[in-house]
C-alpha cells in the first residue's frame, strides 16, 4: 500500500509503527456552523482511507477532535473566537452552539455512510492535557508569556515549516505583514498556546484557570493534546484539508515535537479543495453549500459521495449542480444494474477470474486511494458478461467495503416508477426536461426543487427520465 506523504512530498510504501495496527488522527470540524460539502469531502477521503486500511487487514484506531473553543476568525491569533461570535449572533451560549452543530455534523457524516471514529473528543474536554503540554514548553524554553497570552517561539524550533516547505526565514518575513494585536510578541509568526482574559478577550465566556492566569487555549494545542493522549507519540497517520498545512498542522508539529522530543506522525495526508465557480468553498466567504441543501433539492447524500469518489482526493474538484446531477444519474443507474442481479439466474463463473479482478481493485485503492480507477473497475464488473450474477454481487459487496456507497442496501430499496403520477407533476417534469435539454440548468434546477417539495424526484436516464414518489 502506497500513500502520498505531504511531509516527504513523495508516494511512500505504508509501514505502520506497530505490525497489524494503525494509529490515525483526523482533524475534526470547528462547530460554530454547519459543515459545508467542501469540508465533508475531506471526511469522505479520511473515511475511504480508514476503509482501505481495514481492507488490507489492519486494525485501525482513529481519533478525531471537535473544536469548540479557541479557533479565532484570523489564523494569526487575531479576531474573535468563532464559537463566541456565533453564540452572540444566535443569542445562545457557546456550549449550546457547539452541541447543536456537533450533532448536525455527526448526522451529515452518517448520511454519507462514513464510519464513526474510535474516539471523538471535544477540545473543552482536554483543557488540563493542553495546559500540561504548555507547561512542558515553558519549562523547555519554547514558550513565553506576555500580558495577553502565552506564545510558542517558532524561532526556537529549527525544523519549523518542514511540512509546508516554507523556510522559517520566509515564514517570519511573511508574518510581518500580518496584523499583530499583541505588540509584546517576539516574532509576528509566534502563535498562541493560551489566551488570557485581558484586552480583546476580557469578556470571553469560555475560560479556565491556568498557571498563567484565567483564560482559554489557542486553536492548535488541542490536537496535540488529544492525539498524544489517545494515540501516543509518534502515531502513524494524520489527515486534514490542504488548507491546514501551512499553519495548523505546522504548529501542531512544532509544539508536539518540542514538548516530547519525538516525531508527531509518520505520514501526513491532505485532501484538496472543493471549488464552486472555480473558487474555494468557504464559510468565511459565504459561498458554501451544506448537505441539507443538497437533500432539500432532492439529491441523495450518497450521490454526493459518488461524485467525490470520481476525483482523486489530492485533485481539486469543481462542484456544479450539473456535475452532481451527472453523479446522481450514474449512481442510480449503477443501483438499477445491481438490483437486476438479484432476480437473474445464477450460473457458474471462474473463481480465478474473480481473484484477478479483486487483485486489480486492491492495486487501485492501494495506489494512494485511487478511487476513480476503483469505480471504473466496479462498472466493468457489473457490466461483465463472463461473470455470474452471484459473482458480481460478491465483488460489489467486497468493493463497497472500501467505497462506502451502501450499494446492496440501496439497490434492494430502489423505488419503482410511479405510474399514477398527477398531471401537474408530469407537466412540471416535462417542463424541467425541456429546460435541461435547452441548457437552461438554473431553471431546470428550480423546477427540480419544486417537484421535490411536492414529494417527487426525477431520475434522468440517457435520453429520458422517470418520476419517482419520495418515500
């Protein structure tokens, strides 16, 4: 099995620290708002990685954090705490906001058929552990206190920036252009480990006692505390979005390795951006789409998962309603073909042939999670005339343990086209089809949404469509 390691910038053979088992940390969400589908693409990638490891016979212990304090609106320790800002907006406590959006996030990843990590740990549950690491850093001279905060001195850590490939000199130069709210910082690039209840944060609601005064932790220290506590150090794999490389993951490495004199993780894997209109999808920019929006428009969450699998996790994926509709049609057609296998007559097929196909699948997924090739092979299987229906179903089940598309369950639950469709629904469906054929996708999507609100969904085929009543 080979994985692309961001740390070495090469595709490496995977060799776990402990034979037969894998320790795996995923950076989790900051729960001040709903996760958007760009965020969710990263969690699909992490889920496929876990499934692939298990497919290879490894026992996987995967830990994920929930950020519910300390993540400021600016990466350079500036701005408001995202949790407190949203709490004020919604007239709730930060804990109420965290509980609501944590539940929403877990519901989303369940809808996408993601496996639940072995441990999910909130930052606020590990404050003592975070303080203990800061104590170590202070004692070893890597951290210093000002009147406003405790900072990590990046100049003390000689390998700072190794993950991103940015030298410490370049990092310090770039940081000088940023807005620095604490003039007592020794370097603009030094990052906060602990904020005190003074100045900008004097009225911060979430706070705890510490040796440096009452306050709250910075964003980065929680992941070091949670991963070390539950996985030890070093551990095998650390994953996250590509946007975390230059700041969050770089800072994690610095504080963890400075505190414990050991590497943090052996392999670092990062998922690329989901784009919308060729721009990064981001809550801060207001151009984000949630999974619930997809569902409200009549799309299945698993169709979105299918769309994500059609592009390699290290490649950018440009989202459009047309691409999602195409993925939906492909997914539904795949389900129809699989459903047809259950009613087909079984015949004998070559086990040697099946073994070769399975080896090809393993080759694809073990090549840095090449899901586009794995999907293509799945289609070859269901279309193959030399395989018996029984053999096809066995291979579908086997492949789906990695792809996570819930194929057998969804295929057997396929709704049948409703012959008693109201005339008004037929008219709207025909109007939508005409708009789509004319290339007016925006108008077609408005009509799809109207049909969904009336309890009907449209499934497009190659040159026609069917109307289904939603259950």
